[in-house]
């Protein structure tokens, strides 16, 4: 009684006390109370107590539901019957409400049914028990009907801490009782006030997608009631839910699929088609129209393969979906977008036609279908393209509304791409150009209506990948229009992006070269109007220099003029520092096409405006260099990164990095403490190494000496990341062996001294990530240096400390490193290192296995399951029966209350099969089952982790 009163007082404080601190304290107390064994009895007592108020009833019903779902194992097995009877009494007590309480009690009973076997409910399980309860106590039918509704929903509720095998068994039990459930619902149809509830329950059972042939459902009273209720004011919502589930049911593979369910489809489709006229009925409520549109969309999505055959009946559905797509409300029209995409995929992919005997038959059928659906997709282009037009009040839109509008534009662009896939880009372009032509005729100056022209251009840009590079009818007109449009900021932004999107056309078109100067003028205008239009112009400049680079090699002076203005920040250009990188990339790609001598001079000119400000900073002495904000340095260093990445002349880049090295070294020496500057500098060096390769000469040695020394002082992860690139390029070069061996031993030895506990891994995840990425690179590119080294065993031990770090990339890098070690025998030349590997792994095999199994069963989030499983199976394949013994030893540490003997055996058999070379994909279910079993609730997970102790490298047997 004292605890019951405390619960009431805490709830009163939580909902009514004016002090936030008191409310927070009450909430914490109630959360802790939920985890106690007393919560069962207290919640049950308060629910039976006539004096409990609504807040108490809701909390206690939620508590009981949560305890049944998650903590059923706290109770002895003999408690099932009293618990079931108590819950049943509560269902009767609250059969008229409050609805929230009744729903929670219903879910609790359903969760109990998931946990316990059907025979514990009596002959035939919970469904027959429900039927008997309804027959004996018809006055409680409303409450029991809610239980019947939530029952199938709990099959898919993973909050319930049921074992995977029991969950699968429960689904089978319900599937076998579908006919009994539908008989109950059919009998309840006679109670008029329960019809809506009956239909909702029917929809819930249909989600199981099992068990009843279409021929039976086609004439079933529940189906006929739903169909006849589509126009009912009171029942239409529930009826729509049923018909929607029936449509999905007929297309589900588990129900037999479309061919088996054809009798039901032939009943459903005409009834839904009869609703088409209501789409345009102005007297209809918008929610009713949305519901009808949903049914047409469901039909389209579910029967797309049938529709793609182009029968007369299927074209009626297509026309109805065009009607939905034309609805003025976007959220209704967009319901069809997925269908248009699925239909396009079906019409264009070869797999749709494999039933046809030969290539000529396939091609003929494909062309027939594409021709048949052309008018629909032509209409679709016209119907959706207006939606990408900026609204009249776009300047007043909130950030959220603007974000939503942009999302709409991208969604419509995807529909236009689907249309272009069916119609061809050139044909789609013709439709969109007509809209541009109309809009441009009214767009004479910056005060004119620019929005329709901008929308047409947005559509034209969206389909650019589908328009032929040699299209000669419409594209010249488009380009002509572009060059004459007024320079309104939004319009100019889209003009620039469209020019960039058609850079391949500009390169291939017969008149492309003649209009390039005008195009570049437009882009320069874009760079001077606003930051947004400057960003678009910079992207377009990069695309044009990329695709038209051969044409532009003779125009370097003009390109450099634009580049200098953008990079220096002088003049009227509004190009942001990040956007200027597009121009750096653009010039770099043009320089790549020059002969080596010209390229070298052009590269010097490209570097000049970048190196000058850095030289100035360095020349002002250490104090200035040390005190500069990182951004003042990285803005220039990032440009070098792009130059070294995109100027594909190895010797020229090697020569440039050699000249620049004194400046880079000064920055390394004085800014090694600054992560942001070091990341930028290491990235630039990485691209220099990647492009120059073995042309780098002595510079590479100086660079490695620099980072080896600085890493030990400043622990910057990017030094490891740069070393990875060096290993990839130089790892197999015998002339580099000595200094690479020295490098990796120094880096790894220092890292193992840093990462000595899981807390260190958590505090330094980037170092862990880059360290083990580097280690994996060493296994692939220089195993001869790494595996025999003294640091290899230390790094394996370090990896075992960090496997369970929760940082995703760090954890994955460690797991990949371990699986690379285990898979060493599969790599070319890897067998020679197996004796060394085995000397390291065999003494640690038991610990490795235990920590991996702990990771699998809760030490790592379930999202890492695939990575952990792969590593564990790699270990099994590498060490065969020995690895199974290690696993048996580990899993035996877990009490049988957490993992049964059967569950252990299934898991060990999967590992044994992997060790014997079985298909790994077939072994995932028993491994996932073990993970689910051990994570089924917090208590079990704690028991498992306390048994396996993943943070201890060595544990004594039986300790």
C-alpha cells in the first residue's frame, strides 16, 4: 500500500507540481520504479482499484504492458495463468474505456500470447480462447475486439522480448487461425455500432499476408462489407484501409501473388475504378479525395507488372493515376510518383521481357509497350512541370517552407527523368522547350515575370543526362534563349546550372565552339550577381572546362583571367572560398590536356595566386604563422589539394610539390597542434603523392620524416591517413622498404601506447580509425614489412581492446583489420606469412572469439551485426574446428537462463558449417538469432555481457 501511494504521489507531482525540478525528480523515480519486480503487483493493484484516477490508470496500464513485453522472464512460469486471468479481468473492467487504458491492456494480453505457447491458452491458442470469451460474455465484445485487432500487429513488434524461434512460431500460430479470426469478425458484423472496429480488425489481420485464397476472399462478407462501405460517410475510412490492405495482400508473395489472387483482384479493381469520378468532385472533402487517391496509388504500385503489359484494363488504371497526378494539391498528386518510376523501370529494363523467346521478340515487345505508354508520359510531363515554379511569395517563405518547396522540385525532377527514360530525352526536351518558349516571350527585362521561364529551365536541366549530345533541333534554340534571358538572380542561377548540365552537348554540338565565349560571359555575370548565382556559375564553369577541355586549351589566358578574379577575391565577383575550388578544378582539368612543357608552365601560373598569400604569412615569422586563424591557411592549402588532385601530370606536380615543400614544412613545423590545418595539408600531400607517385623523389622521404616525428608529439590522425596513401603507392617498392618499415613501426608503436583502454579509444576514435585503416593497407600492400615486425602482435592486442568502441568508423576499421588478418591465406602470396600470423592469433584465439561473441550479443549496437558476423566467420574459416572450440568455450560462459542449449547448438553449428566452407549467407539466421536472444531485454543483455566480459583481454576459466 505504501508503494502504491508513493506511485500516486509521484504521478501527481509529475503532472501537476509547478517546480520543474520536482517534476524531473518524480519522472526519474517512476522510470526506476518501472524496472523493479514490485511494479507488476503495484500496477495490477492500482488498475483494479476503483479510486485510481485517469493519470494513474494510464501509467499503470503502460507499466503492465511494458513489463509483459520486456520483463516476462522476471516471473515464474506458474504466474502465467494468474497474469492472464488478471489481464482478462482488466479487459472486462475497461471494456467501455478509457480507450487509452483498454488499448494498453489489449497490447499486454497480445504480448503475453507472443511469449507463451498456444497450448497454454487451451485448445487452439489465443484466437479460439477469444472466440470462447466472446460467446460466454457478449457484453465484453468491444474490448475483446480491440484485442483481436492488436494481436496480429504484435507479430512485428520487436519491443517484445521474445526469442526469435518463439516469434516465428507465434506468426505460424496466428496464420493457422486466420479463418477462425475472420469468422469471429464476420459474426460481429451483425452489431451495427461495431462495423468500423470490425473493418479495422480485418485490415490488421490482412497485414499478416498469409493464408486465404483470392477465390475465398472475393466473396467473403468482410470484403463485400468493405466494398459496400466505400461511399459510407461513417465507414469510408475503415473501408479504405481494408481495400488498401487487400490490394497489398493480393500482390504479396506470401499470399501466392497476383496469379493466385486474380479472382479477388477482379473484384477489387472495378470497385475502386468506380470511385474515379470522385477525384474531381468539388463537394468531396479533401481527406476523402486523398483516401481515394491512395487506393489508385496502391493499385498502381501493387499491379505495376500487370499494368506494364498494356492491356485495355490496365490503361484505365493509368488514366486514373494521371487524374490523381493532375490534382492541384501536391501531397495528393505526389502519391503517384512512385508508380511512374516503377512503371518506367518495368518498361525499360530487359528483365521484364525474359519470357519472350529471342532478341527480336524482346525488342518488338519493348517497343510496343513504350509506344503504348508514350501519351501517358507526355501528359505527365505537362501535368507535373508547373509544380517546380517558384511561388509568387517565395521571398516571404519560412526556411521550413523553402526546404519543402525544394524537396518538391527534386521530386518532380525525378518524375521528369522517369518520363525521359520512356519518351527519350530529346522528345521530353521538345515538350519542355515549348514551355520555355512561351515563358521567355513574356520575359523581357529584370522586372518581367521570370518564374515560368526559370521553372521550364529547371525541368530542362533535370533531364540533361537523357538528351543526346548531338541533338540539333531544340538545344540550339534553348541556348539561344538562355543567352537572352534577363539577369534576375534566381533565373540567372538556373541559367548557369543549365549551361553546366549541357556541357557535353556544348562539346559535341557543331556550333558549340562558336557560342562558348557567350556562355562564359553569362557565367561571369553569374559570378557577379549574387552568392547563389556565383556558386552555380562556378559549378557550370567546372563542368564546361571538364567536358570541353580540348576546345578550351587555346583559351587559357581568358580562363586564367576568370580564375584570378575568383581566387583573389578582387573585383566584383561574389564567389565564396569553397566555390572557388570549382574553378581550381576546372583549370586543372584543362591543364591536364596540355603537352608536358606547357602544362608545367600553366601549373606554375595556377599555383601562383595560391602560394603568394601563404608565402606572405610564412615570411612574417613564426609568431604570425602560429596566430593566424586556421581558415586563413586552409583556404589556400585546400586549393593546392585540388590542383594536385586534378592536374594529371606526374612530373609537373612532383616538381611543384618540391618547390612548395619549404612552405609546407614551415606550416607542418609550426601548426602541427592545429587539427584543421593539418587535415588540409595532409589532404593536399595525399593528392600530390597519388598523382606524382614515384616521380616525387626525395620529397617523399622528407615528408615521411616530418610526419613520423610530429605524430609522436601531436597525435594528429591525419598523419596516419597520409601514411596510408604512401603505403598504397610505395609499399611494394623495395627501394623504399627501410624508411617505410621505420615509419609504420614508429606510428603503430606510438599508437598502441596511446590506445591502452576502451576509454582512450572512445576519446580518440579518429586515431583508432586511421590507425587500423593504415594497418589494413599494410596487410594488402606491404605484408613483408608489417607482419614480421615486432609491432604486429602489439597492434593485434590493441585491436582487441578497441573492438567494442561505439564509434562506427573506428569499430569497423578494427573489425576489417582482424578479418584481413584471418583472410590472409586467401590473398596472393599471403600463405608465406601464415606461420607468423598463427603464432600471434592462436594464443589469443579464445579471447578474440569471446570478445567477438560479446560484440555480437550486445557490446556493440545491432547495426554492427554484419561487420562482426563477417569477422567471426572469417576466423572460423581460417581456424576451422579450433575456432568452434573457442566459440564453445565462450558461449558456455553464458548462463542457460539467457541462452538455451538449443540456441547455443544452432549458433555453434553455423560456425562449424562456416569452418567447413559452407555458404556464409545461409549462416546469418542462427547468428542473428543469437544476437536477438541476448539483446531481448536489458537484464538479459547485462547478464550476457557480465559473463563474456569483453573489456578484459584474458579471463581465467570459471572465473
